[in-house]
């Protein structure tokens, strides 16, 4: 519920699925309390995020989740295909942490990336999956952690592809033309 003051001194509440008492239009699908902890953290600006979290990995998890919507060429998250909607590799997260956080060494950024991925998994209430995969670089083979968001996972407050397809292409019951 969102409480809003009106000029008459009374407090009005906007309920999901109901008309707005202040006449602003639109609808409320989810309150902040309905969101996952990770989604709530991502809504804060950097200063507020630092003040509400008591662990650096939780703060970085909120910032990294916010980056998921970035569609630029050098985005932190990669777009998946098939059953994976998006994914994040530990090496990419470690590099991103080194760029965003001043004075962080390569070794510490790798540790922070591991702890941040654990925090993201926990704060998403296990909606993000963690997988280990083999990766080869410079002729050497490494085992790397990847955080994945599967295509069939529903996130509160986000419209799934199936829902948007239903809106874009509504089914008809064989209505005959004139």
C-alpha cells in the first residue's frame, strides 16, 4: 500500500487493483514488500544501499542486480538463450567489482565476487541458480561459477515473456468477420 497525503489533511491509501484515491491513474501490481530482498536492494541508490546493508556482498548484490537491465555492449549480465534468460560469470563480476570499487586488488575482487554471488543466490530466495562450468583461457582450464536466471522463473513485479505475448497476441474464439 502507498500512503499519500492530500491537501485536505487526510491520508489516503492506494490498494492494488483499485482506483487511485488521488486520481493519478495506473494500477499498483506489487508493493515493495512483495518483492524479493534482492529486488528491494536494487531499488536503492548507492548511498542508501550502503546504509541499509551491513555486509559488502549484500551491497554489491543489489548493485549487480540493478545492472541486469543494462543492455549496453559491455553489460555485466549476458543474455541467455533457450531455458536461460540471463547469466553472470564470476570472472565478469570480479572485474566489474575492480572497476566499481576503488582500492580492491584482483585477489580480493575474486573473493568478493564469490561472496556476492552467494548473497545474490540467498537474496533471490534461490530463484537464481549457481552452476560450475569449465572454462579455458590462455591454454589453461579453469572451473568457474555462473549465476543463472532461468527463463521459467517468475520474479515478483516483472512481466514474464508469456504474459507479454498474451497481451500482444490475444487469442480469439473464432469470431467470424462481416
